[in-house]
C-alpha cells in the first residue's frame, strides 16, 4: 500500500522558532516513513531531522513573493492531506477558490489559541479576518486543549477534536544534580505582550528582592519593561532574547521556578518545556491548562495576586519546589511528542480515505 502523502503548510527552516512551525517539525520528523510521505517548505537551512528523513520532499521558497509557489503546490501537489494550514495569502486564495467537488483532498487546520481573538487588543482585526478565512475553513479542525475546543464552539459553533501540544522529553530534561542556586531563580518565557503577563513578573521581582528573575522573549513591551527595570532599580531582573532551543533548555535547567502569568492562551508549549525540565509551574487558570495540575505540579491562580502569593510559597519552600518539580516532570511525559505523533498518525489514516486518491494517481 502506498504511503499517505501529507503536505505541511509550514517552514522547515531550523531557525524558524514560531511555536506552530516548531510543532509541525516535531510531528513531521516523527511520522513513520513507511506509512507517511511528507512535503513541506523551506527558505534557507532546513531542520536536519527532515533532511535526514526518507519519504520527505523539501520545497525551497524564494525570500520574497512566496505566495504563488505555495499556491501552486496546494493546487497541483500530489498529496492526500494538507496539514497545519497557516493564516497566509496562499491558504486564503486556495480555500476561497477550491472546489470540493473536484478537489477531494483533506484540509486539516489546528486551533492553538482561544477563539475570541476580537477581544484581544494586540491582535489586529485584519489578522482575525485572515484566520477566519484560512484555518476555520479547513475540512477538519483540531484544538490543542479542551478549553480551546470549547472556545471554538462558543465563538463560531464549530466542532473540533482535541490533540494536545507535545514536548520532546528526551531533549528537555532536568538537571537534578546541578549545584543549588545561591538565590532562587524564577524564569518567564514568552512574547512580551500585555496578555502574557511580563509586567506581572516585574511586579513579582519588586516584591521578592531576594530572588532573581529571568525574562526570555521579544515583543512590543520590550523597551517599556527594560525602562521599568531601570527606573525601579530592579537589579534582580535580567532579559534574554532570541534563544535557540539549546540555550533555552539551559535557562530552564538553571531555574528553580517557572512563572507564566499569561491570561489568554491555548496550551502553551513553554509550560511543557519547563515541566519536562523538572520545574514547578505557576500559571493562570483562565485557560484551564491541562499541562499543569494545581497543587501537584505547581499552582494555578485565578488572579495576579493569587499567582504572586503562590510564587512566594514556592520561593520560601525548597522541599515543595523539589516535590512539585518531580511531579511536573512525570506529568510532562504524558505529552511526549512520540505519543502525540502516534495520535496524529491515527488521524491521518482515518481521514485520508474520505476524499479519495491523491491527484494524478
């Protein structure tokens, strides 16, 4: 039996660190080569795991004017499934013009955030418009958490199936035997936007002067946050930007606590990465993260004040940090990319026959 042919609407470049793109590469690299042929795009240097994978076609794109090349592959490519549709001009054109009567291939979209995008001020109306006309027009939708599934149904009346985001538990591992930090080290990783809560991290740093805080990320608040650190004399705060996975892993391993006060998420992969590295996680319960268990792997707070109270508990109690960190690591193993990819393989095999054979065969 011929393998199922999957076109993944993503970039395979090793330096493409967008969460959706790294997720796509993690899935592609683990798909069984005997059962799945994968095609995807790249601009410069593709991920080595994909260059070494058999049954893989890497399609090079120009630096500019990529839309027509991508669209040509959507229309004429020899695939059974188009997976991980992006909010791009090519996807918008294809899904607007596509005739399901003649194009029998499956389109799969992944929803990885809450669906009330219009309520988030940092997301532009035109971005919401394109998302609605690309991802939401897929034949089948998959949400990465139960809360995301419920949000999609509430906002748009659309059904979806839940497949969680995964983590590479062989790459993200604890450093149990490292020397203890002289001061408790608290880590935040995420884009520097208001809903992510980096301003809450600075508030924590002002309250917990005997602990050190590391903020890893880039975004529209960067200059504002750095100015606040200078103005308030927060000498216990440091910033890091643009870290590739090995350097980011070292930040997790050096930390004692992962603080993620974001209030609007899907299923943030940084929680899983921190958990896999053995960190207790403090997060908000607004989006009901299934990757953290309140009171076991850390704490989920209903407000910024509750988040900061929970942080103070962990800073004061090294035994609690240790126990929650070990529980966090064990919980993360339920989300290993190997397990999650097996779920995707089952889905691809279930859906591929529904629209018939690949074009041209």
